[in-house]
C-alpha cells in the first residue's frame, strides 16, 4: 500500500518514527538524569505479575487494531496487484483504435491495418522505455469440448505474431517447458489453464470454436500457463495470421500490446512516460498546430500562468505548465508541446479553469481539438489496475482504522483507568514522596517510565497479534468473496512499512494516554494523599495568572534557555549537564512539533480557568460552529462547535447561579423549551423519533424546573451543579441523537465523512454517561425502591449498586467503554441487516428479470425469440418475457447548462422487449409523462428521443451520486418529488458522433441500472445507420421453472453465439449473503473492543477486592454470608455491564434509525429492522464474559476471612 | 456463674505463616454473664483481638470450646455461624468500618435486612436507633460527612439495631478524643442498662476499662487476671 489518508505511507512512517524516536530519546534522557526515578518506576512491574499482564493486554489493543487494519489493507492491495502483474505479465499498455470507428457497444476493439503497427514499430525504436510491441487480434467466441459437451460461453481468442515476441514472456507449459507459436501447424491452438479447467480439455483434444455462429474445429497442441499474452480468463492462443484468416481480417489487427522495459513489476513504473511518448507519436500535426494557436490566445495563456502560480498545484503539474509556457513561445509545434497536451492531467486542469472562468467557447474548442489530436487510444492497463489496488487497499485500511478507532479509544480509556487505579493504590506512598520533596514532574516521570516499559512490550506483541488477526480476516474474507470468482483470491501480505507505522502509531497513542494519565495522577493534594482522605478536588497546584503568563513566555524561548544552559554548563566544565541541555535544545528545534506542543500546552494552562468558567468554551464553540457552516461546510466542526457551545452555556449559567440563585430554574426552562420545540417539529414533519425525544425532554425539563423553583431563594450548591451538569449532558445527548437533517434549514447541506460515525458515537455515549453519573443518586434511589420488594437480596443489591455509583469517575469510564463497544456493535448489526435485506430483493435489483445472457455479438444481431422457438432444451412457453440491450461508454453533459463539462457515463440502448417488460422502478417521473412506470417505459418505446437515467447521475441528500465520479444532473436532487424533462447531450468517443436525449425519469437507487442512461436502440441505429446488435439478453421465466437448469440450458443452446448466462436471482442472493458475511466479519473485528470493556470490569473488580478488604470483613462480621459477598460483586459488575448494554442498545438503535431514515430517501427498499438474534448474541456474550471476568474477583472477595480483614495491628 | 452467655474453655489459637509461629491464645477459660460489660485489656500483641474474633466466630479455634447462649458456635457451618452473628451479635470497630457509599440510616438498617426484616420496618427501626444515639439530623449523611464521634455512634446504632444478645467492640474509642470517648461509653452503658445486652470490649484505655463491669487483663495469650471494675474504682 502506498497511501493512507492521502499521505504517503513512507512519509507517514518517517514522521511517526521521528516522533517515536523523539519521545524515546526524551525518556532515555530523563532516565539518565534521574536513575532513581527510573528505578522507582520499574520496580512496580514485577511486584504484581497479574496486574502487569493486564496492563500489557490493555495497552496491546491499539496496536492489534491498527496493525490488523494496515495488514488487511496491505493484503488486499497485494492481492489485486499480484493478480494484475501475474495476469498481464509483460503487457503494460494496450493500443487500440479510438476515433472514427463505426461500432457501438462492441466488446471487441475495431480493426485497423497492420501497417499502423509496422510504422509504430519503426517510430518507437528510439524510445528507451519500450522493449516490445505485439500486434494482436482480440476476439471473443463460444467454445465447446465435443468429448464431454462442456462449453465456455465467452472465450477470448487471441492472435499473436510469433515474430514479435521480444519483450514478452514465452509461453510455458505446467512443467515450465517453453512452447512456441511457430510449433503450431494449421488447425492447432494453445489453450490456457483457465480454459483447460473449464472445458476439462487437454492436449490432443479437439475443440469447437464458433465464429459468426459457424463451428470451426481445432486441436489443442498444449495447455499453457495463465498470464501475460495467454491471459487469465479462458483463452485460445493462435498465430496472428491464422486468426486473421479465421475472422476474415487479413492485413488487419485490432490491438497492439506494449511491453515497457523491465520485468512485469518494474514495467508499470514507466507507464506514464510510455503513454506520453506514444500519444505524441499518434498526434495529428495539423490538429497539434491548431492547439498551439488556441493555447496561445491571451485568455488561455493567463489561465495557464494562474494555474502555475496556484499554491495547490503539485510539482509535476507545475513542471509541465512551465514547459508548456516555454513551448508556446516557440513559433513551431514541438514534440514537447505535443507531449504535454497529450497528457490528460494538464489539459484537464486547464479545461476546468476555463470552465470556472466562463470561457466556454475556448473550453469547447480545446475539447474538440484534444479529441481530434489522435485516433489511437493508449490504455495503461497495468498502471490503472495497480492504481486501483492502491486505492482499494488505502480505502479498506482507512475504513478499518476509522471503525477500529472505537476500540482504540476504548483501549486508551482502559489504560487510563488502569493508571488512575494504580495511582489510587499508591496514593499514600506518592503523597509521602511529594512531602519529602519530590516535584510533580518526578511523579509524572515515575509513571512514564513504568508505562513506557509496559508500552514497549505491549505495542510489539500487539503488532504481532494484529498481523496474526489479519491472517484470520484475510482467510475469512477470501472464503466470503472467493466463492464467486475462482480467478481472484486474497493473499496474506504485510509490508514492513505498515508494521513500523502500526507499531509507532500504537506507541504514540499510548504515550499520549500515558502522559495525560501521569499528569492527572500528579495533581494530588499531599495532605489528602498522606492521610488517605477522600479527594476534595483541590490539588496542590495553584499557579497564578502571572505565573502562567511567564510559563508561556518561557515555552516560547525554551530552546534558547536550553542552549544558554548548555553553554554555561560547558564553561563551568559540567559537560554531562551541558550535553543534556544541548540535546534538549536540538530536540525542541529539530522536532519542531514538540516546541509547538509545549507552547500550546502553556497557553491552554493559562486559558483553562476561563474554559472552566464556560464563556471561553462558548466563544470557542461558536467560532468552530460558524467555521464549520460558513467556511468548511463540514458537519464535524459544526457539531463539535455546537456541543462546546452547550457545555459553555451550561458552565456560564452555573457560574451565574452561584451569584444570582434566583435564575436557577433557567436550566429546566431551557430544557423544557427544547422539548416543546422538538415535539412541535415532530408534529409538523410527522417525524416519530423527534416526537419521542421531544416529549421525554419536555418531561425532564419540568422535572428539573420544579426543585429549582422550590429552592430558588437559596438553592444548595449540589442542586445547581446537578442541574448545570444535567443540562449539559441532556442537551448534548439531544443534539447528537436527533435526526441529522433537523438543522439543515439553518445550516444548509453540510458534508460528512465516515469519521462522523466515530465522533457522534463517542459524543452521544459521553453525554449519556455524563448525565447518568451526575444523577447517580436518583438511579440509586430507584434501585433502592425496586429492591425493597426483593427481601433478603436487598442488602446485596444495595451495596452492589451503591459502590459503582459512588465511584463516579471510575464507573463512568467503564460505563463509557462498555457502552461505546455495544453501541458500535449494535449500529453495525442493524445497518448490516438493513442493507443486506434491501439488497436481497432480487426483483427490485434486477427489474424482475431472472436470467441474463451476455454474448460476444460482434457480427450482426440475433432474433432471440425466433432462436428460442427452435430450441429443443427449453420450451418457448417457459419464457414470460425476453429483452435485450447493449451498453457503451459515452460522454454526457446537460444541455442549456453553461458550466458543465463532458463527463463519462454509460448508455444502455434497449430493444422493445426490454423496454416493454422491464420492471425497474422509476423514482421520479417528469411532468407530462404520466404517473406510472408503464407510462414512462411506453413513452421510451414510442419516442426514441426520450431516456430515463440511473440514480447515480443525481446527487442530493443520501443520493447515491454524491460521491461518485461521472455525469451529474445539476439543479436537481434525488429527494425532489417532481421534475421537468431534462435535455442532455451525448457524445460517442469512438465515432465522435453527438446527439441529444430528453430525460423523463430517474430510476431507483440500488438496482442494476443505477449507473446507466436507458433509452431505445432506435435513435442510435438511425444515427449510425446500421442495426446495433445486443450484447446482453434478459429472460423472465414463468413461475415454477428451475432457474439453474434453464440458465445452463440457455448457455448450451446459444454456445454458437458465445453466450454466457447467469442466474440473476442467485447472483443477488449471493451478493447479499456476501455482504452479510462481511458485515459479521467486520462486527467481529469491532468486537475486539468488547474484550477491553470486559477486561475493564475485571480490573475494577480485582481492585475493589483490595480496596474494600476491611469493609468486606465488616460485612462478613455483621452477617453477610460468603455467597452474598460473591453475589454483591457479580451484581455490581452486572449493573455496570447491563447499564452499558442498555445505553449502547438505545443509542446504537437511535443512531441506526437516524442513518437509515436519512438514506431511506436515497435508498429504496432499506428499512429499519432489529436483528434480534445477532443482537441477542452480542448482548449475551458481552454480559456472560463480563460476569466470568468478575467471578475471580468475587470468589477472592468471598474468601476473605473477616478476622484478617478487620485486623489493624 | 449462673447461665453464662459466653462460656469458653481451653481455647488456643496459633498463627503460622510458614516463617513465624505465634501462639496468640494459650488455653483461655472464661465466662461472661448476660448483661455484663466486660473490658479486655492488655499490651499490644497479647491476643485481645484474637480472643474477640474467636469468641464471636469471626475466626476459627485450634482447640477448646466456645458456647454462646449455650450454642457451640464453632460446630456450626460458616453460613449458620454468619446467620447467628446477624441475628444475635453486634460489632463495633475502632475504625468504625461503615460502608462509605451508604447513608447513616442505610448502614444501620443493614443487619436488619440481613436478618430478614422487611424494608419499611427496617428503615423505621434504623431511624429509631439513630434517634436514640442522637443522630436524628444526620440520617441521610454518608460517613465522610460525619465526625469521628458521629461515625462511631452510627456504628453503635448498627451494632444494636437488631437487639443482639452480645455486642463485640474492638477499641471502640481508639480513634476518638477523650471527651468523645466518654460520650460513647456513656451511650454504651445507657443502652446496656436499657436493653440488658452483653458488651465485650477490647480496649487500651484505662478510662474505658473503668466504666466496664469487669476487666480481663491479658498477657502473652493468657488471661492474667479478671477484676470487678467496681472494686477497682473503689480501690482508686
């Protein structure tokens, strides 16, 4: 894999490695300077091996997730790349005729005289980058094996010139022995392994190839290995001259394969250069001259100059633009000029800018000239596939990392929790250490040393485990997706760079957590720590504003200070200290981000009191929100900004209430207002969820207002705090769980990427947990009331619930972890089920067609109905409907819209049978064309100027076309209820013919016509002047027909036409099953976080046994049986686990509902449904394992002897 | 002694951690009458707390016999012994050992709930008990919000709420100042007089010992002597 998040992997690796080395260097320096602190930190590791193991496991998880994500991306990238390299061999580019060909939708490239090849052969002599050119004929035909009646519908037939094998690999038998085309005698062929396997044919067998429906017998001379000129799909290889005779194309070829210098892998690296060189050779000098003149027009030259000066222009483009300007100054057309204008990138950028500046005439002329510049198309096929490999690998890694962020976050929280608990256990000794003169930084260092030791091991082990997990993922994914395509299989592969990135990234994340934990731990009150009193929140850190200001100034000049100190130490011959200070200076200057971070932290320390007061948080949030809406048009900054505004407002009001208690009811009043607003919105919009949320919030608001009014004269500070913090939590939760589009009338449409799932998940879980923990006593009261009815279990339940609710921070953290994991699993499960169900509706997807037959119909059309009536295997009465079409890539743009450029799309020209019988749903019908699907399809039959277009051409809320390249209709949204007919222009790039259509309908999203413009064949046949043969046939069978049998029979019956058939219903079912299986695999990957959540409960329980030893002794003394102690612990864990599960289920359910509601408009057939079994399994696993983890602690607690626990002396 | 509530003969207890062997009790014989307040005194490590733990069934004996209200406590299973403690015994500890996460009233009602009293009745009795110890205005406060003396009052309320036959107290005034100690001991005596409950206290404080009916002095795991404190008070 080469890129991730748009950053080159190598760059990322170097940066992370740099940060890692810098951190380690700092830690080593600290250790050398303070060996005692190092010893104090490290001595804790062997003290409690079980605890150490737990910490290492907790720290490992980030590394496991990250390395698994990178490993999976690497494996996918490698698999596609290997398939491309092995499949294409030395073929790097393929040259075909592009312009002037009179064919439409033919899968076979048009022919051209072999003299073009000979001329090219002479011309490329001087191009170092090319080491082989192969004239070829590429055809497709049906083949049968008469010995066993097996057949292959679409078999490639490749004609190769034996005298031009230079640069290409020889053909090899399975035993690696070379065979040559010159060995073949008339009537003999080679077949590749793929065809051999499909037909069960071996050397010496005869095969029948159908050419124009006529059978031609061949003898197999040998089975050659797949790949290179032999291809990877079923292929027949024969000499070029024999192929020319076979297809009556003497003196013609239809493709030239190009081999770049270097082997199969290296060759692709020079592909860009080869394409440029070849494009230059194919350029028409007259057109090139016209281009020279056009580009010299002042307006266009200005565009080129401005583009050159743009900051965002990359170096490669800048270089070309600079050369272009120089070349345009010359009076004659130079080869360099042709080279530059032949490059799609340079001209594409200039075209875009002309369009932006409304220079439409210049843009159109440029387009026409560029199209006419060359009649040959050079396809860098290998580079294209390798680029796809990189893109897919990068996308998969990004997806896994973003979704894995939940688990990484949960892992970090566990680590934080562990260190907070370690600090609690060592509080007294740390207090004594501080009392005898240790500084806070010393405590930080002790924890950092200890944490680093865990971290170094954990990240390494985690990375290894992650790559082992990758192996499992690749194996499972290959099982899921490999069944449908035998040619492509996923292979396990991990790059060293990924291993380094995963390790360093995990280390950096853990260091950040560690640093924060250590900082928090160090903020203790010495007296409270020494006397082991409860934390009052008053740390011994009390820096004034002026001190903080000095700290900022000090951070600004820190490197200079280090440098000065270094010099002073050297002068005083204290060389070691001088060296350390010099290292500090170099670290701050060379690793510049450390200096920046230093300044930022100092600034934050100064600003923190104002953030805590709320007003600065509010201002900061407002700025972020406005930037999100007005500048960036992004949901993330808007949402985060708005959340900060809520927090800021709550804190400001809390501050005000301390001085003006009478305003305390404001919290409840505001919440009530929000509740009423949401309820009113839900009534107006008929939106159920907002109504439920609104009415609940309304009641909560009333509940909050009542005590505030009652105590308005002098409200206790606990009440103000509770109201303020509940206000923040409830409003935050309401903001994140209300449907996404509620704010759209104000904010407009904002962009959201996949990371919003992570941000919203974390935010809503945090808000929910925050609210619950600040109202823990209410929950306790409720449990107390309920447990009144349970009799003897009451004392157990009472303490089991009271303990977690009293340790708010610890419980809140665990609850957040657990909720977050359950939340992600719930969302994944519900969405997976919804998409799986939607895509499994085969009638919706296929337009209610049962079987599809693709043929290599290159020579004339076929009367399918007549052909079927003559079949023996299938009765005509078994068919309910038959239709056909041909698809061809075209370029399209909207008529009467000035700022549109030609964009790629696919045209589907269908016959009467298809248009009459297809049941593809039309989402929007243009005004004046009826109200039903039938009206639309009838209109298309009657008027060949009409068309309907797939949903991919339409953007809009949840619309499928939003993120896809290609033609888009402007000024129209997929969610619109009606439309006027839309005129579009269509250009066939092969023939340069141009015509228009009127779009009268938009097809539903999620069907197999999503990416095409559907129209009748009539108009195209009129334009081209010949009958256009269909390449795809669709069959709808009467009910009760065995589709599998009919699918095979059809292929067999139409083997002469090279028909390859597929059972569409089975294909849709398989695709849906694959989707579901992958979803489960991914859910399992996300479930890794669950291990952490469960581990957290185990950690807390084990810690609780130690902390509550005396209390357990007392409980045993006053009459708690052993089993009651055990139950107490189990109920306590159950309480946290169940609360987490409930929060996760509710929030996950609401989020899934919102997601489905927001895309339902753009994704027909998708419905919210709860996968009860899958969710039950998740809940059961989460709960059972958390109980199992607690069992050990519960058992330990119950075995504590009361006399031992109560002994003080 | 007629109908002793506690009858102990030949109780021995040895602690052995592999390296060190400590004979904590070396053949204790003792009888305590119903309603008696007994103070166990002696230097640190003499076996006072071990004696208390062994007699109350918190710890096992190596040999000897302990009869509480005529029941051979150590012959009972752990569960039955625990149930017996819940119904018939109360405990007061030096460090109060209240559950920090429960309010005063919840702490006090725990023994009642354990012995099967209904929630409403348990709450009522706990409130009455807290009123009796003078904490009617501190019922819904958690231990961290109470002073040391107040916490010990809650502990006493908890120890007495289920009307136990015996209250075991290990250094009940160890963490308190002199004045509060006296207040607590006055409370203990008042409740003892009102309910006729037996109190067995381990203490270092001579003042507390003086307030008991009898003082048992221990040294090196044996009872050195047992005096009537009235006699001692008279001697003073």
